């Protein structure tokens, strides 16, 4: 696996000309970008990662993404945005290991859970800004806290969110759980199963290699 990290955002076009065919434009602490980095590493995809700030020069991203936001995936002449589109594209183009179930019902359930996580928690966290420390309002903190406590019993009987296999849902959950201390969210003892689940996710080599320098400082492994 070769994800090369570039900190400079001053000459993006020239950098793209001498990199692998696939490049991910990623915010340094962008939660949804983090999901993409995890999946790239889980699938051992040859890709460059450019850490860019949407506030420094929006045109760097806007040239490829009409919304001027991260993550944006560039694959030769193809530019993709919207995290779910990017990750399903990666799963179809690089099918091993598969991160989406094969049967239609399970795939629909996976998409629904990803949609819920993104709409209810991940996008609101992203709206807090690019850089830590995060400062969520009380309503968002309570919603995440109570939701994770409610999910916790799932992990008494299964290692991953949807069962025995790691899926895209886990790639979305890992960055969220990693950011809990920075969000000021402390789960109670009854949530031990989901905390253990988070530890399992953090110990995966793909997760450890996915962390940007800024994300690595959010907590200690």
C-alpha cells in the first residue's frame, strides 16, 4: 500500500501530474475524508492523499468539485465527490476485500445505516469546522451520546456493526468514535461494548495508517 501524504496546497495541479493515477483531496481532520482514507487502506489501493484546506484556497478543490469540499477523489479524468459515491465506487472497482454485502436486502440496510450516520452525526460534526478542538452544541452531543449508548448492545454478540464482517459502516463509525474525546463526549460504563468495538477498529493497521498528523493528536492509541 502506498498512500503518500503531501502537506503543501500551493501547487496542486503540478503535484497531480507526477503522482499515481488516483488522488484523494482530504481535509486534515475532515471526518468524511477520514472514512475514505480508511477504505483506501483497507483495500490496499495505490493512491496519493493531498491534505488541503477548503478555507485556504477554495479554487484548489473547486476545480474538481462544484461544492468546493472534501473529500474529492480524482481517478484519471474522473472526479468524484459525496462520500457514499466515492466509497461505493472504490468497493466496486477494487472488490477485494468486499465492504458491501452481496445480497440486495443487506446492501440496502448498509446504505440506510450509512445515510443515517452521515445525516444525523457526521455532517453536523463536519459543519463545526476543519480544525480541532471541536465544539458541538449540547443537542448534538446528547444525540451522539444517547445514540451510541443505544447501539452498544449490538456489540455484545458481534465484532462489527452489521455482524461478523467488517463493512463500510465500520469505516464510517471508526472516525466518529476516534473523535469522541475531542467532541467532549464521554460514554458511561453501560456503553463498554461499543467502546471495545472502537478499540478493535483503532487496532486495525488500516486505521492506524489512515490518521493525519492532526487526527493522531486527538487521542492516544
